[in-house]
């Protein structure tokens, strides 16, 4: 009995000793610049949101916050770089739904990391509904009219996205599933080409961020039919949600961006980063600028964010299976 108590006491002391450095690390953190890896090119929507967040975090944390663009492989190149970085909170990922929740179902064994096992969710930053836009001469002005046209003309409508398996593509597949229609998916390499071709009538529709579509909508070069969130977006209150169409009341699929750390990052450091982002998102100026980019601020605790990802992933998995999406199609 005495020896057992000694072993338990020794274990408790060891655990306490291990906890002290972690707590000290969290109290001191950060003591040097933090790098946020954006797994897409500079100048895009994710990059813009990352730079806005970094600017405010510099003030909250009192340290430089550097954006490092690592595009490639549908966001997986940058994500993999963070997975392999030291788990100390100084290298973070501004991840989107694609490389952290959708790609495991599209690319499967081709992925070099497991988002659930290799990344620690810090917090969601913004939810970004897409807007469904149509060519100016399209024979419909509402989602209800679009569905009616698609049912009468199966396979005639062509909708663009910025790549196979990304949230825009899934937006179209979910619309097809719930409405019971068939459209043709046309993948592009970026939003600019999609918008130009919708405006020209080369393709009929696309799902794209409001930040990208806004100038085209304001100039009348395209028609805004609806947003993909369950409710209207605060930055576009005059644009209905797809879910307002009675037959599509269950429609809701947004992109989102959140902050991740390598999986072994100490929990106190993750908590410190979470608190910093939550504080940053209280800034009215940052909130306004994020909404100008088509985003709705959405801070969460690390457990809430993890559960959110699991719920979103289940929906993405179902759509990918329904549409039989692979990297080749």
C-alpha cells in the first residue's frame, strides 16, 4: 500500500512538473512573431481575410503577425506545411472548409495529413456565404424560376465553380439534389474567369463570394439570385437566401475560414490564441471590413469549433458521395 501511494505521488509530481512549463509558455506567449499560413495565392479572398485578421492581432498580441502564402494542391500544400511545423503556436493555418473538411472525402488517400488528427482547431473566424449569380440574359430572375427552367431543360444549364470539390461546386450539387434537377458543372481556376464568363453568357450561373461578385452585381453585369446561407446575409439584406424558396427550405451551405495550430500545440497556448482572435473580432472596424469581404464574424471556443467542423464535414461527405465527386470530375 505504501509503495502504491509513493508511485501515485511521484506520478502526480511528474504531471505537475510537466504542466508548469506549459502554463509558463502560455503566460509568456507570444514572445516573437507569429506566422499565419494562407494556403492560397496573395490577392484572393482568403488572403484578404488573413491580412485583416493579422493586422488586428498585432495590436492584441503585441507581436508581429506575418502572412505566408503557400498555394497549391487545393490548399493542401499550405496545410501540410503547418502540420509539419513545430507545435508551439508560432505557425498557424488560416484554413477554409476545403482543405480542412471537404478534401478528405474528395482526395482520400492522396492527402498527406489528417485534418482531424494533425490540426488543433483554434477558432472559426468568419463564415462566408456564396452568392448565386446568373447571366443578365438568363430566362429567370429568382431561384424558383431557375428550378422550374432546369426541370424543363435538364442538362441545359451550366454552372461554374473555381474547382472540383470546393464549396462552390458543392453549392451546385446541393441545389441539384434538393431541387431534383440536373445541371452541368464547369470548373474554373479562379473567380475572375467565372464572373467574366457568366457576364458574357458563356456559362449560365456561378456560386461565388459577394466580395468578388459585388462589382459585377452593382454594374448590372450579372443578376444576384440568392445567398447560400440559411438566412440573408447582413452585408446583402436585399438578396434572398436560397432557403426562402419553399422547395429548398433545407438549403444551407457556406464556406468558412478558421485558425488552426499543429495538433500537439499545448492547450494553454491554443486558449491564448483563441482569446486573442475573439478579442480581435470585437473591433467594429474589423467586423465592417470582414463584412465588406462577404464574411460574417463567427468566433467559437476550440471545442465548439471542433464540433462545428464535424457537423459540417458530415454534410460535405454526404454531398460528395451523392454527386460521386472525385478529383478528376
